[in-house]
C-alpha cells in the first residue's frame, strides 16, 4: 500500500498560494493646498520588457470588479529592492503526454509509446454531458490492466511489463480524487511501443484520460509562449524544442478558452518560430474570468525511440481598453514631489488601477527606492488618475533630487489584466 501511495504522489498537484494586501480609502480632495509648483514630464518610450497600448478597444464583457469607490495609498519599500518588470513570456517543460480514449478502445487495446523504463501510466475516468446530463465513466480496477510490449513479431503476451499499481483509494490518499488508477513499468521495460488493455467490460461510449509520465526523461518538450495575449493579436507566437535533440517537430495545437470550449488551431512555421492562427471569433476572450490554455502535442522518433509529448500553458486573453497620455503632471511641495497626475484614455467605462515607484538619489549619486504608490477608481470616460507620494516617507528615506518615476503600471481591474508597464517612466 505504501508503494501505491508513493506512485500516486507522482501526480499530486501543487497548491496555489494567494497573497492579499489591504487598501485604505482616501479623500478625493487636494493633497496639500500649499502645493504651489506643478511641472510636466514626458513619459519615456517603452523598451525591453515594457508593455504598451497604442490603440484602445472597447470590451462588451461584464467587468469582474464593478466597485465605484476611489482608493489610493503609498507605502515605503526597501531602497535596494530590485524592481523586476513583469514577464511577457513563460516557459513550460513536459516529460509526459495525455490521450483521451473510449471504453471500446481500452477493451480492444491502445498503443502507447514509452521512451524509458519505470515510466508511470495513469488512467482517469472522464465525464460526458453530450446526452444533456453528466455521465461519469466507471473507475478501472488496477488488477484489470494489462501492458504488453509490441515487437516486430507483434504483441508479446508472454510477460507483463507492470511493476506496481495504485488503485483509486491510494490515489485519493495522495490528493488525486478523480477515481484514477495508475501503474509503473518494470525496470526490464525497454523503449518502444506498448499495448495497454483493460480486461473489465467497459461501455463503448465511456471516456478516459490516459497520462503517460516519463519522469527523468532526457527528452523534455520545452515551450516558450506569451503570458498574455491582446485581442488585437490574430496569432499566438511560440517556440518549441525537445532537449537533447535538434529534430524538427510537427506539433498540433488546441486552444481551451476560459469558458471551457476547445478549438483546433492552424500552425505556421515562420523563421523557426511557430504561429498559432486564431480565428477572428477567438481573438476576443469569451469571459473576463479565468485563463485560456494552449495545448501542443508532438509525436516523433529520437535515436530510433518513439517519443510523444504534450505541453500546456495558460495565458490571459484581454482587450486593450485603456492607455495613458504622453506626459504626467508632477505636484511639488518644498522641492519634494507629492503627487503625479496622468491622463487616461479609455474605451468604455470601467475600474482602472495605476501604480508606480518613486525613486530618489543619495549623496553619492546612487539611486534608491522610496515608496510605491497605487490608486484605483471607476471612470465613465477619459479622465485623470493621481498617485500620492507621502512627504514624511520621502523625508525619512534621506533621498533627494533627482527623483525618478519607475515601474509605472496600468491595469484594467474589470478584466484583471495588465495593460501597460514602463520600467523607467520619467525623471521628475
């Protein structure tokens, strides 16, 4: 039983950690009536990993956050904290693949490609609602599983290639509660084609997800893809490669949008980069909630070994609904910046968030962070957003002019999407 639980643990899913931060309501009144100097600074052009919106588009989807309360606050931050720009791309590695098969196929036997011994195979029953109601396929008892090597003479049924199994109860103990069963291949199982067969009678229309994981395999499918995708983009660009091999790949792609709908995508190879062509109806998110997902599958041979891989990655589809102007107004009090005001152009009413880090200079000329300021408010049309800089925090930092505005960020809270980011926004 202990071995079964260890096997099941290979599939355990890591928890997502969520952090929250309190916000304080502030008055819309002027920060300090004695502020007598206002200067205008031009925002720098985007560079590097900066993100920008040049044309705005209205979104017809209901916003997630519909609060009309204006809030804002600033807080001191570590002077030496490295201000890291949000990553526009993400990387995913895969040593496994997935297949959806029917009960009829499992009873007849399905072919699986294995590139190394001691791989793990999981069989999970799926639900089917095509009849109008949810029908859940039955769990499969692990003793009903058969795995045989396929050689040049056909299927070798003289020896089972199963080393150990896990039943649904053992899998549930490891935190996987989808009624799945699993098996590990024996150390004698060499690379090649195998037949997986289920001996218990299954209904032809039953549906199962087969997951083959080859932990520690030298053949990892590596995907680099965008973390977000604007509705103005008709393609999703990505790169795909297998470690320890320079073999050309021919992937297939499936898009799963946030509403759970699946769509097959056409792929085009351009200058060793792949482009997934998005039909016009799919360039807009189907919901402001959740993430979309792209799944890529490949089948190939490396060193005469059959290799199959599936890699998935989630990304945020959003509408570029707002953008800031080319300049910011800086309010000064006794030679200290106390407020920055930016113009926002918006495509439709909504709740928008602006944040930035105020940076100062010490006696040696080195720069250091002073504070981070954040504001959020509901706008019915084009308007201004203020970032408040607390004077006491600036004085306590010991930093002086020249001051800089860095990590300037604009978010649409109705979509929960980042719209623009400037690592270096302006010198005040």
